[in-house]
C-alpha cells in the first residue's frame, strides 16, 4: 500500500487516539453477548478493535498497512491485549476462520476506490461470514464531500521528542465519479527544519445508499438495513454517513469459527518484534 505509511500512521494516532465513544457504544450494542468470533477488516491502529478486546470479545483484525498494524500491535501490547492481526487487502481477503460478526466502521470501505475491487471485497467478506452472521459497515455518501475544496488545510501536533508533525491536505472532489482525491503532505519539523517528510495521494469513494444496497445484494447479502450513523433511525436523504447491517446466508468457505490451519500468518502481539508478512 502507498497510503497509511509511517508519518500518516503517527499523525492518525496523535490526532485520533480513541474512537468516538458514541460510535463504539453503537457498534458494541450491535454485538450480542452470545455471538461468536468477530473480525474488523481495515482495523488500522485499533481504536475500534481495542474497546472490543477490552470487553473480552474474540475479535481479529485485518489491515493492508504494516505501519497501522505495527501501531495496533504496540497499542494492544501496552494494554496487555493479544489480538490476532493479519496484513491483507480485503479485496484479497483469505483467512481460514469464519466469523459471526464483521465490522467496518469509520467509512474505511470507501478507500477501495476501484469498483471491481470493492465488489470483490464484499464477496470476500461474505465468504468469511458464518451462516446467519452479520456485516456492519459504515459508508460515506456524497454529502460527506468536504466544503473547502481546492485549498490547503493544515494541522500541527507536538511529538513526544519536542519536534512537530505538520500535516497539509489538499482535497478535490469529482462529483460525477463520487470520488474525493486528496494530496497529503506530512512533515516532521525540528528547530525550524523539515527532517522527515511523506507525501500520499489518497482517494475515497462515496456511495449513495441505494447504490451500495445493490452492491451488497450482488455480493449475496440479505436482510439489508440502513440507518443513520451511530443511531437506529433511518437516514435522511442528506446524511453524510450511513450504516448498513446485513446478513450472509451461507457460502462461508471457512466452515468453522475455530482458527484452523492458517492461510496467512497472523501478527500476534505476543511476538516481541513486529513481524513483516509477505
Ligand atoms: C481511516 S483508517 C481506519 C482505521 C480504523 N478502523 C479506525 O477507525 O481507526 C482506514 C484503514 O484502512 C486500511 N486500508 C485501506 N485500504 C485497505 C484495503 N484495501 N485493504 C485493507 N486495509 C485497507 C488502511 O491501512 C487504514 O488502516
């Protein structure tokens, strides 16, 4: 992946150390106590994963970014938590375990901007859900497009060593394609000098709820419900984010909720040094 690299991860964790409590409560409420294993694809550095783990929930994480996974690994270890984390793209998801509950919060799914890859990601998610299990997924609608397009925005945060992490973002929006394209520049500034920098080009696809419902149906999901984000009410027609809840009916190739022979090695926080996966 050429996004969510080292400085991006650092800025993410400094600016968003914890998930919004109302969003965590909302997703926890959707997870019944009797439910089997859970998975958070695109778990990043774990701000949603950690509150689930802290409640003793059997939840695994997957992410494409080794930097975000390293941060997740570290944050979990600091709290004495030992999740199983996999480095995979979800359009290539291939795990040996089936899950009852799969959660993708924070609009992350929109980061897969290629339509065919997004459809494949949904099919792969469906194949990892045990019969009757649920996918809960938040997406952003075209009303999430930022108002201040075409000009640079800046954020600056102090780092523990006294230097500063400066973030500059230039968003643009293509309404016909429902795609936001951002240029991001991260710079570590020490004593007035830029000592490290990173540039990323990150795009996000927005979906109209009716369009995303059809994609879920095409991937085999049933019992599809859409609500406003973090609430149970139906969305209004200008909500910037909505949450889909749906069920998988049973083409799960991972017949067991047990962890079988692994098709991909897990990154386990018990390992003292971070492991790079192939
Ligand atoms: C906005 S962050 C959200 C992380 C976490 N859910 C949170 O709320 O903090 C999106 C995450 O998705 C991951 N990601 C982006 N595209 C991906 C893909 N195709 N497959 C797997 N992970 C991906 C990124 O590495 C990043 O960690």
